[in-house]
């Protein structure tokens, strides 16, 4: 079905393109037409992809008008009433926006700091292992959690955090401590989410660092050994300083996404549990919930636009910083 | 005199070496134990879930989750297999993974190759057009409205494929891979009269197998693990993919009731905990099975992305 439609959509757009060529070629210089004709096969290959990006990435931008509307699902985008910045006024005056923005940024900062530290630490350790067989197996195992979806991870979690039967609470009880009420105590979640993120992503995060370290000049290490540097000294005086640019660049880029909450992780694990919102509700989960339960699409769009906008600014800023730190590494 | 000095010095060096050797031993012990502990933590959840899925429900509730079943039972699997829920979800997931990956690759290759041809005049503008979508988007609500209201794709299996079938990131990674192919190959074929499509199919694709495999696996893993679109657009339970089925079981939404209905048990008698674990095991089983064969492609793919991302 869908393949058929995509094939069909390809044909009219080709006609359109050739119409355009005819129209343009007559009055202006025909270098545009010439270029299209010369590389007609290449441009034809591009057409399906371009159509997809127009429909699924650019058309939704039109929908951002909803942020300025008192949107009504039945009347649609073109029938709903424009109300200016009212949605935003309401948002900026409500407490919710600041809570979810804070949670999003706070959790992401925690993820970036802990994730980078653990990944670098593990990478330093992995490259010190000489036994190839041991190295390969342990590396494979440490990457495995990255291949699990967050819904699967959420299932894993129940085995650990359930009241009475969960492993963590069983262990706490066996040493005479109180249980942790994971499902009702919001204060334990920032740490829990950080640990989960490390469990899921740290092994995968080592890949880049390991490859970078392996690429370092071997002769330097040999010279250091001749001078009597211990392995710890080699790590602290050679490897870490040389790894610094990579660490800084990767960190800067992850800062670019600091306003994007990890919806997959948080929604799969927390779900719709209002008791835990104070520390776990991020912008993305808030938008989803207000779409699903409140049904206020104008308001949800306004939150989404707010997020896209500051996220975009953040990427621009980060790119500027990256350019200043290391000119080659800027994205654009 | 001098001889004594050198003897002394070699003794000193030997001493230092001995000390270093001892340090090395201690360091190695620390390193190996840290790695072993981390790997143990990585793998324990898998073992606990596997063990719980084979544990008798009553024993599970009484003794809690353990690394080894306190009382062995296959009851949970029997119940899972007595309905067609799991089977249906497998069908949906396999369909979206296989067909979705294929369609994604066709579209991605068709876009990445022209953008890697240096002589294409507008490739800069088109790249920017795609790149912008990575920086700024309409967000969830406009996309939801587009797909559900204007494209009317709710409860259609293609909604699990089409809205997410292209990834700008993957496209650029594949383009970078094509960029590394020497352009002389295509140029000489062009002089021989081959057109660009023939060049792509006959020359570029055969030598790009590693890159294609890597990107294909990225897409494949994405489809296999996807549940968000199912949550948004699918309400018919026979169209649930595996990952969303699990989510439903976890939240106990309608699922347990339907299970009870089909097996003729009351909801209270269903072994709900071990049932959850059994479905989890069945969901990750295929992934664990293929993991050793596909892992290296992801590792190398990360490298390509890191070098020029």
C-alpha cells in the first residue's frame, strides 16, 4: 500500500519538476535546467527522500500555528481561532513549565557528567587488558544492555524495585533496613535513573574513547616506559591529557541536546505515576501527557515549540563554543 | 670504581623494576575485578528475569526474585503459548523490522548516493534542507495531528514504518561512507556510457556492503525496539508489536483480563509476575541470539559516526 503511494507521489513531482524547468528555462538563464537535465538520474533518486522530508519534517512545522490557536480538533488547523500568545502567557505563568524545564536540564546534566566519567574510566580500564579473549567477551557483555528497548529495561526494573519481592528491597530487609518505596517516593528517582542510564549506555559509550586511545602514538608510551613511568603515570600524564579534546567535544555536543528529555526511558519506566512527577516529569513526557489526557493540543504545541526553540538556540551556542575550542569540530 | 657504580645502578634499576612489577600485578588485579564486576552487573538482570520466568508464581511471591528458580515451573510459558498474543506481536515486529528496514534502506541509499557525488551542483542546498530537520522540528503534537487526522493512518500497520522510515543521521552516515569511495570508479563507468542508476547498482552498492550492513542494522534495531508510534497510533491489540505488548503487560492494561478470559482462569489466579518475565524473555530472545553476529557492525558504525558526525 504505502510503497504504491510513494511510487505514485514520485511521478507527479517529476512532472512538476519538469514544468518548473520549462517555466524557468524560458525567461532566465538556463543553467538550472541544464544542471537538472545533466544529472537527471541523480535528482530523480533524490525525489522520494525529499518528499518524505517535506511531508514528515517540514509540513509539521506548519502545525506550529496551533501554538497560537485555541485549537479545536474537529475544526482543524485552518478552522481554529487564533489567540496570539495566550497559550504562552498561560504557560509562563504556570509553575509546571519551570518544573519540567528544571527536571529536563537537571537530569540531562547528571546523565552527561556521570555517563562521560564512567565511560572514560571503563575505556581506560579496557585498553589495559592484555588478554584478547577476555577483552572481547567483556566488551560484548558491557555493550549488550544498549540493545535492549526501554520497555524491556522497565520489565527488568520490576524484578529489582518491586515492594516485598524486588531484589533491592529483599536485600534491604535482610539486613534489617527499611524498604525503599520506589513507586511513591520521588526523591530516589534521579539517582535511580542515573544508575539505569549508566547500566544501559556506559559500555556503548566506551567505544569511541577506546578507539581514540588505540589511535594514540605508541612511541610516546615506549619512551615513557624507558623513563620509568608506571602504568598509572602513563594514564594520568599521557592518555588522559591526549583524550581531553575528545572528551570536551563529545560533552559539548551532548550539551546541545540538554533540553531534550529522554522520553523513551522516562515514560517506559515511570509511566503515568503522578507521585513521581516532581522529580521525573520532563518536557517530553509533559507534552505527551497533555496531548493524551488533557487533549489541549494548542497548549501542548506551545510547550513543544518552546522546547524546539531553546533547543535550537542551544545547538547554535554549542556550535560557537565548539568552533572556539576546536575549529575543525564545529558541525556547521 | 666505575664498575661498582654500574653494578649499583643495575641493582637499583632491578629494584625499581621489581617494584613496578608488583605495582603492575596489583593494578591488573584491580582492573580485572572492576571489569568483571561491571560485566556481572550488566548481565545479572538478564539472569534474574530468565530465572523468574521459570519460577512457580507462589514461590516467586514468597521468596522474591532470585538468580536461580526457587521452585521450577513452566506454567508461565504454557499460558503465554496458549493464546496467540505473543505470536501476533512477533508477526507485527518481524514484518516492521524486515519490510521497514528494506524500505528505509532503499530510500536512504537513493538519497545518500547523489549527495555524495561531488559534481552535483545543488547537493549543498539539499544537504542543508535535510540537515535542518535535525536541528529544528515541529515536535510531537503537529506530527501526531498530521498522521492521525490528515493522513488518517491510525490502526494501520504502515504507521509503524512510514513516519519514521528515514533518519537524517543514518542518511548522512551512509553519505560519508559513499564519500570515501574514490570518484574515479564512477567517472570511468560514466565515460563508458553507464547512467547514474546503473553505476549505483552495479558499482557502488557491491563495494559498499559493510556500510550498507551497518546502516541497515541501525534501522533494524530501531524497528525491533520501537514502541512509541504503536502507543500513539495503534489501539487494536492484534497490531501491537512486541515492545508495546510488553509495555501493556507491565502496566496491566486490559492484558491480564484478556489473558484470563482466553485461558479460562480468573485474573487473580494468573501467575502475573512470572508471566511478565516470560514475555520479556521471549521478547529479547531473538535479539540475544543474533547479538554476537551483529555487534561488530555497531562498533564500527559508531566509529564512522564519530569521525564525521
